């Protein structure tokens, strides 16, 4: 019978414990993209003003920083000035939208202004009335 070294068993246990798994932040899941552009002060202010916070993913074979620069320069009707938050990794952005505006329309306006058909913008989540909801 082979005797097991306690140090080797501990090393294996630590390796398995500390190894990345699919459940850890990887930048792929929706929650990671929302968290990358979440600003609590912005959400709190938008909720108090009966506005919406819109979270958007940027996907496709694009250079994230180039698309980010275009997003920052884009002016979309209903988007509250100064509320845009961006992330290059994972590629995503968020913004405050006036309460009576449609998030899908605002995302479509961003898509058109970016002007790169390879950049796919996906509406991820919306904070409305203080609640995080699916579009």
C-alpha cells in the first residue's frame, strides 16, 4: 500500500481550491459586464430622479478601446450628460437614460453612431425604480 504525503495532499487541495473555475469572474457573464460599469452613486441619483440606468455589452471582432472612444464621443437623445461609464475589459458601457425613453432605442442610436457593423451591442440589464431587471 502506498503511503500518501500530507504535504502533497495539501498542495493538491490548495491548487484545486485556488484554480479558476467557470463560476468565478471571467468577464464573459452578464454580471461581470454589469459590474464593470456599475457606479453606485450614478444608480442612486438616477433612481431618485426616476431615470433608468442601462447596461450594454459590446461584442464582436472589434478593438475594445477604439469602440470605447467612439461610444464616449457619441451623443444620444435622452442620455443624461456625464452618466456614461465604460469598460474595455470586459467591453461594456452603461448610461443613465431619462425615464420616458426606451432603452432599446438608445442602444440602437449608439449602434448607428458607432458605425462599425462588427460591433454588436447587446442590452444586458436596466435599473428602473431601484430594481435591476432584464430587458
